[in-house]
């Protein structure tokens, strides 16, 4: 009985201690959140202040203290504060088209506005509390970071950084001359273009085969019409010859009919006289004798 009581107390203490341990998921979030390609979509919800910076940028270093202070007062302002290192996240710098450092953006429910005010903690607070961001024109259309075009821009920025890294690897690690690296990239670019063109042609043939068949049908119809027109022209050219042949045959038929009629008349003339004609001749002969 005593052993069961001890075991029960031990289990109770373990349960209480486990319940009292802090949950890592419930730990306090950092004052300033670090954003990247994997979690940048968080800024599409809620209200955010974003800073694009680089470790080597002197102006970025000057405002870091004020930016951290703004992050600590995020609860009071009801916002989220984040920052992006452009040296580690070239894709985001292309998506937001960052050309100067530091660049600060205000975002609210996926609508972005560029901050152009002073860079002190008090100025950041007044920009949020007084809603000065409403007077700033929003970035909309194809320039919006969430648009398809800017997503393509992010891919181009990432590709440029990758090419630079490969160039450094070829020249520094492998010891290839710079001109050799350029030749390698040129050959790869040509091969990639040829392969892409071949793929596009195959896809076009698979998607639009009916148009080619229709073209063949149209050409066949045109050829048939040409053949018919040639036959008609031949018939028209042969028609005068046939008419002349027909007129000649008709003349021959008329000549034959005239000849036949002449023969008949001659035949009638050669026939013997009738009895009346014979009696008349006898009478004339008798009268002549009497005289």
C-alpha cells in the first residue's frame, strides 16, 4: 500500500512538472522578425514595417537601434516589425525592387507602401499611430511584390546571384581563368536556348495540331480548285474545234442528201413512160401518117 502511494505521488509530481514547463511554441517571438523567401508571405496579413538592409551598409547600422526599439513597441502599436538581409535574400530584394539601402516598406493586408520619412523611432511611431501611411500612394499593379511579374523578377535576382557564385567557384576554387568562365557560361547559355526552343516547338505541335491539318485541307481544296479551273480552260479551248468539226460533218451530210436527191430525180427520169403517154405518141404518129 505504501509503495502504491509513493508511485502515485511520483506520477503526480511528474505531471505537474510537465505542465509547468514552458512550451517552446508559446515562447515570446523576437522583437524584430527575420524574413526570407520561405516566410515572406507572412507580411500579406496584418500590418507590418519592413526594413531591407545589408551588414556592410553604414546607413543601415545607424538606424538599427531605432528599429529594434520599434520592434519592442510592436505590441503597443499593434504591428509586426521585420527586416530582410539582401545579401542572404536576393530574391526578396528583387521582388520588392530594392535599389537603395536601407529601404523601408509599410504593409497592411497585402497592400505595400514605401516609407520616405525620417528614420527615428518617434517618426516610425507617429507614422503608425497617426496613420500617415494612408496619404502615401500604394504600390499596385505589376509593381506589387505579390504580382507574377515581380515573382519573375525575384527569380532573376536569385539566378544572378547563383551565376556570380558559380563564377567565383570556377575562378577561385578551380583556378579557371576569367575568360574561360565566360566561355563556359556562353556555351551553356546557347545550349539552354536550343533546348528551350526545341521544347517550345514540341509543346506547340502537341497543343495545336488541328491548325496544321486545317492548313493541309485548305491547300488540298485550293489544288482541287486549280485542277477544276484548268479542266474548264481546256474544255473552252477544245469547244471551237468541236464546233468546226460539227459544221464540217453537217456539210458532208447535206452534200450526201443533195446527191441522193439528184440520183433519185435521174432515176425517175430514166423510168419508162406511162400508158397515157404511149397512146398520145401513137395518135401523133397516126395523124402524121394520114397527112
